[in-house]
C-alpha cells in the first residue's frame, strides 16, 4: 500500500474521521490510506462513510468517567443485550480471544478482523511525518502512567490515588468489579461471570486466532499477510503490563517525544465490543484514578445478529461489507495489526477512536479563517486534540478538534469576494465600452473594439474621457477666451471706478445720464417747445371710429391691467379713451382689473377723466381675482352659490345688475389698457371670443408688437400704444392737450432723440476703441 | 397613492374643463364654474400668500443680518405700516381706503407707490441707452450694427416730426412686419407649449402638483 507523503491530506484526517476498526490499528495510517485518494473537499463528507453504530456510542466524554464509577459502570452493563454480554464475557484477560465469545454472531469480515493479533511493537512507519518519527522512540517506562498523563489530566486527578502502572492498573481494576456487581447483577452479567472472571478491559487484547481463508475476506487476507510480515520484523516484546500503552494508537504513542508509551488515559481507538458503553474508556481512565461520572446508558441493543445489521449508508458514501468492495480506508488497516475484536462503531462518533468528539464538541468552536488554514504538508489543527497538538513540533495555537461547521459567509464578505472577481473589477463604464458597438469604419457593428481614447493614457487625457469631448475647436477656444476675458474684467476693478469716491460710476455713464436728463427736463422747463401734432395712423382711426360709433346706452367694459410703474405711459391713453367715451350718451361704463392695484389706477383715471358730458354711468367693479380664470368666470358666469363679479362694485355696494356674466351683460366694447401683452391675450381669448365682443387694446409701446398679431387676425379692433397715440387720439378727437400730457410728450420725444444720438456716438466711440484694442492685441 | 390621487384629480378637472368647450349642459357647466371659482379663490389667496412670503423672506434677512438687511427692515416696516393703516381706515369707513380721496392709504399709494414705480421704470431708459452704446465695444459685428440701426430707426421714427415721415414709415414697417412676425412666432410657441403642457397634465406625464 502506498501512503501519501508526510503531511499530505493530513488536514482531512481527524480523530472523528477515523474509522472504527481493529483496536491496535494505527489510525493515522488508516486515515492516511483512507483519504489519500480523496479530494480535500470530500474529506468532510467522507467521514460519514464510517458505518454508524448508535447502540454502542458512549454519549458522555470519556474524561468524565471517574474511577469510582468505573467498576459500577462496568458492572452496570446489564442493559446490554445478550450478544453484547456474550461478547463481553469473551473479553477475558489475556488469552481469551474475543472471537471465542462472539464469533458466531459476527459477520465473516468482522470475525476475521477480530483475531488479528495486536502487535506489541509499532514498526517505524516510513510514511509518518517527520515530527511523528521524532516521537517514535520506544517507551522506557511503559508502566508509569502518571508520567504520561497530561497536565490537564493531572489537575483533574488531584487527590486521586497515586497512579499505578499499567501492569498494576491492569491487575487491580478487575477486582472491585465483582464486588460492586453484587446481587443486582443482571442475567447477562451473570452469564459473563459464569463464563469466567470479568474481563480486564485494560488488558491487552488477546492474540487473534488465525482465521481460515474461507471465512476471511480478501481485504482481511491482505491484512493478515501484512500482519505476518510485521510480526516477522524485530519488535519489542509485548508486555502485559504495558497493555494500556498498547491500546493507545500507534500514532498517539509516536507523538510523545520522550519515547514514553502513550498515556493510558488515551482511550483506545476502538472499544471492545463486549464492553458496555464507556467501558473501555473507563478502564484507562480508571487507571488514572479519575472520577468517572455516571453516564447515561445507551438504549439496549436489539438482539439481532450483527451480520444482519445493515448500517445506513450516508449520502454520498457507501460502506462495503468486504471483499473487493472494500474501501481504501479499510484496506489501509492491513498495515496495522489488530488487537482484539473489532469494536462496533460508536454512534455519531463516526470513527471517534479516541472518544474525544463529545469532549471537544462542548468546547467553543473556533471558526475557520484564512489565517488558521494549515498549509500543505501540515496537519490540520482539527485533527488532534489540544493536548496532543501541543506535542506537535511547531504547533502553537491548537484548534478545537471538532468539525467546524461550514458557516455561510456574511453578505458583506460575499460581496467583497465577488468584488474581487474580474467581472466586478471592470467598472460599468468599462463594460459599456466593451459592449459598445462600432458604428463607422471597417469594424462597423463589431463590439468590443478598443477605443483609441483608451490608449491615450496620459496626464491630461484619462482613459474614461472621449476624444471628441476633449478636442476643442477654434471657435470654441475663442469663445472660451472671450468668457475668460469677460470674467477677468468683472473680477478686476474697473480703472474708471477707482478714480475717486465722488465718481462711483464711470464718467461715460455720468455723461449719458446728464445728457438724457437735460433732454427730458428742458422741454418741461421751457414748456414752449410744442411738437407738431402727430399723424393719425390707421389703428388710431379705427379705435376712434369704434368708440365714436357706439350706440346710445351702450355698455363698455374697461379693463385696467396696469399698475403704477407703467401708469405714466398708459394713463394718457386711458384718459384719452375715457374722455371720448364720456362724450357718448347714456353710456354704461364698467371698469375692472385682474391686478391688485388696478382698481386704484382705474379710480384715478376715472377721477381725472371728463365723464360728465354725456351723463354716463360708471361702475368700478374692482379687483377680479384669478387672472385668466377670473376673466373666464366673468365671461361665462359664476356658479349658482357664488356671487358674480358683476354683483358688487369695488366698495362692496351692489351694482343692481341682473346679469351675472358678460354674456348676459352683452357689452358693446371691451377696452383693455394693458401694460403687457399677456393681459391682452387673456381678455381676447377668455372674454372677447366667448362673448363675441369687440376688444380694443391700448398697450404700452413695448407690448404693442405682441398685440399686433391679434389685431391682424381681427380679434382686436385696434391697438393703441404709447404717448404718441394718446396725443394723436386726443388731437383726432379734438379734446386738446393738457399741460401734463404735453410735458410728457415733449420730454419723451426729446429724450428719445437724445438717446438716439448717444447710441450713435457711443457706438462710434466704443467701436473704434474696440477696434484699436484688437489691433493692439494682434 | 401619493401620485395617483393628485394625478386623477388634475386629469379629471382638466377633462371637465376641456369638455365644456365642446359640449353644452347645465350640470357640466355648473361643475366647470365651481372648478373655475375654486381657481379664482386660490388666485386671490395667492396675493395674500405673496405678501406673507415677502414678509417672511425679509424677516429672515433681518434675523440673519444678511447684507442689506436694513432695506429688508424698511420693507417690513413699510408693509406693516400700510397694512395697519389700510386695515384701520377700512374698518373705520367700511370700504377700501384706497378709493377714498382723502385717505392716508390713497395718498401714500399715489405719492409713494406710483411715483417710485414710475421712477424705477424710467431708469430702464438709461440702462438701455448705455447698453446700446457699449454694444459695439463688447460685440463689434454686423449683427450689432443691425440691432443698433433698428433701435435708432424706432426711436427717431417715433418722434412726431413731419420731416421724418420716411423714417416713420420705416418704423411702422418694422413694427408691423418683422416685429409682428417675431411676436406671432412667440405667441404660437407659447400656444403650442401650453397645449403640450395641457396634454401632459391630462395624461399624467406632467405632474406640477408633485413635490
């Protein structure tokens, strides 16, 4: 048989993994053979390939068994079935082979394995690791058990009687057993007594009897052959008194660098089948004088013969009964001699030859980490108990000898691990670049084409930037330069602004302001520079005709949609129109506004207008809330439970109007005095079209262009704008001019002329200046 | 539900209002009037909300002593003074004091509000003239020359001098043709934008009522 080199697959070998087999079988060798051909990942699962034998499992750790309870426990095996009792009876002191007791019930393969004689000496295994070879020296004082007891066991032993040598323990332990058995001995134990003296469990196993070839399976035949070879090799003579040491597995004995025999407290790898649960452990523990507590007895084993017991095969593993189907781990047994009958596997122990699983199972489990993972050629920490691992050369931190459950990694750890993958290293952008399909050129529709910008890895060109985003055209560069120049000018203090505190503004601005002020103020001050009457444009004539042709007792609605800021421009227009309306007879004039200050402007205009000529009726409806919605509500009416905007005037007094909407009021004209084109549009769309009423717009000069489209489409009767139209309208209607209107008109006219001159001069001066600056820059 | 209910309300109201333009009926018209009246009420409240917002904004500036907080303080004081005076006069006379000839509110309105707003509006002339003058310095190109030429023609043509009839006709042409064309384009753009927004609101794509 070939064994792996030292340290190979050692991480797979744990005491719990060791199969139960013949007692003196070197478990290390067996495990080495067992897992030599297995993958490391399968090692843990292979443990379950050991046939479980629940009935014989000692549920309590062996170390808990005290010396006082040892004999009682050995005698308390009355719960054992007969077949076990017979087997136990067969476990007599040396000379009584176990095959004598239970061979008839054992299967052939098991019976063949029983008589394998124990090898008193352990051959120097060449396939052991170096550190094990170093501990291969033969024991000098095999009988001194106390010397072999670890420190922790010595502490436990405490006041116990001085440890006896293996010989003494072997000769003294059986003596109290019959006394304690007393009269409560069960029948099966009485049969044991009748068959002979109680078996000395600590005694070495009797030499096996040769097994006929017919009853021996092939794999056992091989074992016997190897056994014969080993017996032929020179070895130390077997000593009865060294039985406890001999029961210790070879690999454990080899671990002691002092060459002393394995401590008797070390449980034999395979308990004798005849011993009750914990019996064999109790024996060697009793030799140490430990207190073995009462352990729960396993349930009685059914009397079914062993050959008929078919242990359930664990998933993924099979347990052949022998012959050619023998697994490797059992074939490895042939390298070691058997001592005594093969012990039944312990329940749950699954090869717990040392019976330490239960002990270490109670210890805290140290989770396996990357740091704790042994290197190749190194025995995994979980293989050996702590006290044994301390003997291992170089061992520093023993790990618990239990099956470390494989815990699911935390999500964070899993995520970190996944991030280390190549796919994760690539960013999403890089993935998108890889998946990007080429759109032009010979590589069109080809994905994964390396982009040229990815090659240009430099200080100013990073890999994630596209070339087309970096290239700046001349035009863009010029614009950037211009923006930078403007920003620099704004950031820097203007030289004109720091000339002095009195000239906080540039001189040019001062001059401009002065010129404009003079141009505006001069006509007002003089008051004699009367401009000629402006010509009457067609728009003005249309507006005039619209008002002038109003029938008597007509209804006119005037919307004052301007506020004080534009009152200077719109108020003359309003006055001109109101004066003209005032000339109509029995006219009903209603004013309204969607602006908060609109009613005040209306009231102001009404107060200045000459409305008394025709005896018109004026009603200021005040503020109309809602903007366009309010206009819409005014046009189509209010809900039944809501007051109509036509019901009350701006003072809250009732208007005595029966109409609740413009459609019922049927105005003849709607005049919109708007500062913005939005107001014109709202009135045209929401009121003019709904009530089919002509709308006349009088706007500011700035809003006029936006009102002209409605005029051109016929939705407006006319569009009047500015002071000029006001003056022209008054001139057309023949109302004359007021002093205020003339002042405004002259001031505005001269101011406009001055502004035009300033713009021309400024354009020329600044134009040449800018040209000179460009020439200097060039 | 946070978005479904507001969207359903907006779409429902919009559809009801829109349907009344195509179908006639007393019930649906009354429903539309109710909805429109709600909008009017909200519009009236918007003025009050605007005043309160103005006070709060300037109050924060005063509290934090931000730059120009003194002006904010003056604004708050003026607003509170006008509110108190107007409310007092309104309670005394029973009508809005703005329409009373001798009320303090009307005097303040005409002497302060109207004058100050007119003065601010007149400053626009100076700004425009200065901008036009410096235009040739910052952007000396043909487009600037054309822009300034249009400005000059409009200004000069607006002056009512008989000898400038040619310029006046050019001005009228500028206003009625190019300016009207541009204004028409703006109005059409506004109309299309309004239609698009209306459709988006009706279909729930646009949710201006969302947070």
